[in-house]
């Protein structure tokens, strides 16, 4: 938990609630605190990398989740599951990073995607010279019935 970043502290608090709520009995298996444990590492932004390394020396760390700094992502021997960077950055491939959240591009695709059944109506209302809607009826064409 980054103590010098109130937004990061709130996010980690919410993640902890979700983790604790996820411990449940299922028909096929039982998840107990002995199987999966979560430890909050308190540090400042500048000391986050050192705090992670110290924890890795003292305990077995299989994966890291939550708020991370770019320097933390370069640590070898640990997997980062859906890390939340403190500041916006371009992603690059890292073998030890698993991203579960959709990328901005994927979100735009879903937000701007037009169902196939309405594609024909949208084309009929478009003005090829202006490249847009000529009669203002695009919203109706995009609306899902």
C-alpha cells in the first residue's frame, strides 16, 4: 500500500475487500487462507521497489497485484497479475505481467461497436460527401432494439 498516495490507498482497500469476499466454499474446492494469502506491503512510491524486494527475501511471493510502480514491474521471479500503474503509460510486452483488464483500445471498440443488424441502416443514412450522418438519425440506428 502506497502510504503517500491517498487514491492508491483507497483502491487497495477496495481490492482487499474483494479478496476477502472471494474466500468461499465452492462445490469442488475450498479456498482457505492457507491456500492463498494476501499481504499488504506499506511503502512510499520511492521505496516500493525496495519494500517488494525485502518481502521477497523474507517470504515466498508468487504474484503481485494492485498498485505498482514501473520499477516494480522489472523485478524478476514474480508474476504481476493485472497491475494498476500509478500513472498512465504505454504497455509493452513483459513475460511476467498478466493483464486482465481491457485495454483502452478494447474499451473503445466495445463502446463504438455497432451491431451488424443496424449497420445497413447506418450506411443508408450516411452522407458520403461529409462522411457522417446527414439526417441526425444515427443515434436511432445505433440503438439496440
